[in-house]
C-alpha cells in the first residue's frame, strides 16, 4: 500500500527554497540564444548535451537560437581514482555524428568540480571539430577541482546542492520548472 500524502509531503520537503525562478531562467536563455546567434553569425552549429541533467536546458536553448542548428546527445560517466583530478570518462552513449565538420557547442547543466566536462572536452577535441565551446546553465566555481572555464555561464551560484530544471537528487526533481536548493535535512 502506498501513502499518497506521505509521498507528496516527502517530495515537497526536499525543496528548500527557489533560488532561480522560471522567469529568470527564461530571460537568461533568450539572452544566451542571441549571443550564440551573434557568435556563429549564420554558421551551422551542433548543440551537444550531456544526459541526463542538461535535457531541459537543451530543449529551451535550442529554441532560442536561430542559426542553422543540429542537436546531439551523449551520456558520460567519470571515474576517478582517489584524489586524482582528471579521470577516465566513460561514454555510455555517444554522438552519432562525425563532429569534424561542425562548430560544436556543449550544453551542460552545471559545472561543479569541472572533472566531467574537462574529460569530455578533451575527448571531443581529439575528434577535430571546426570549433568547440561550452555553455553551462549553472556554475559553482567554489567547488572546482580541475581548472575549467565555460565560454558562457548563465548563473553563478554558491556551493548549494541544487535541484530542478533537469538537475536531480537521486534521480528525482528533474521536472521542477525552477532551480531550488535541496533540503539536505532530508539526507
Ligand atoms: P563535475 O563538474 O564533474 O563535478 O560534475 C558535474 C555533474 O555533477 C553535473 O553534470 C551534475 O550531473 C552533477 N551535479 C553537480 N552539482 C550538482 C547539484 O548541485 N545538483 C545536481 N547535480 C549536480
Ligand atoms: Mg550532468
């Protein structure tokens, strides 16, 4: 037997407070879309998002650009031995495009330690794209272990664990339309 009220209460208790509203996200994405249009000036681009976290951002960002645009998805998991700052990225789902003919824009949800993206960027560079840039929705620079800078970052946030708009805690909360701080009392 499931307990409807208890399930809903537990889920809602995980949401501590909204830190970025739907409206703020919308505005920032419209601006980012215009910057991408100006940057590529009609050159075709390939937006590559890293699943699962970036799927919502990708869906909105791709509709905010008007340069010729294709989309691709990949799924990456990184494994690190001890404190080593750069690891082996394991691609569990790869792009189906040969990227050597594309201006690639990686679309990421959040840069935390920087390790995943650092590995993915190094790997994609070896495939010789025409150019490679990184756009991230969120950036937590305080947590950085690998020196990594995105070319475009929509919001810089302090060291909170955040959920919503694609980001999860234990696979839940990706569907929230805003970014919230996760209530760590739940842990
Ligand atoms: P890193 O930059 O290699 O540490 O990894 C970043 C990945 O960790 C992101 O793509 C997210 O999937 C996950 N992550 C980091 N910080 C958060 C957070 O605050 N909420 C949810 N996921 C996070
Ligand atoms: Mg991610």
